[in-house]
């Protein structure tokens, strides 16, 4: 998977800001033309000091925690009802070609929002 073009990156940043402002996960899904999206909503910046640390933590959690549910047999990727439990992992594992990561912080810098768009 490669990074999406700059216009997709910029759009994903704006999308994360719009979702943060409205406090609605996936509130602007497909605004950037993505086919799938992972969100890390309303994280406290005291939890992770930088945007990179927050992104790394969310990606690790989305991959490892949800993969464990699949490999243990607790959740089945072929069952629609299990998607809400393992969808982030399935998106990351999917056949997408490019990815964009957008992050937004509140004016006071205390809260953040992360969107990862898959194209």
C-alpha cells in the first residue's frame, strides 16, 4: 500500500476536522472518495503527546486487537455481524492500493481525531 496523493491527504485532514467538530465517527465518510475508513475519535492528547504517537497507537490497537479476535476464532471475517468488531483490521488487511491519514486537534490541543482512508 502506498500513500495517497497530496489532495487526498489534505482532504482526509479536513474530514477529520469536520468529524471532530461534529463529534461523529465516519460523519463525512466518502467525502474524499475513500472506499473504507478507520477512525480514532475523541482521543485525549494527554494519552499520546504527538499526532504520530496517537496514530501509531491506534493503528497498533486496530491491527493487533482485532486480528487476535479473528485468529482466536472469536470473530469470523465472513460473518456480517462480526464486522463491527473487526472492521478496522479487515480494512487494513484489505486489497486497497493507497491510504491517507488525517488528524485534527481541538483549538486548545486537548482532544484529537484520526481518520485513515483507504482507496
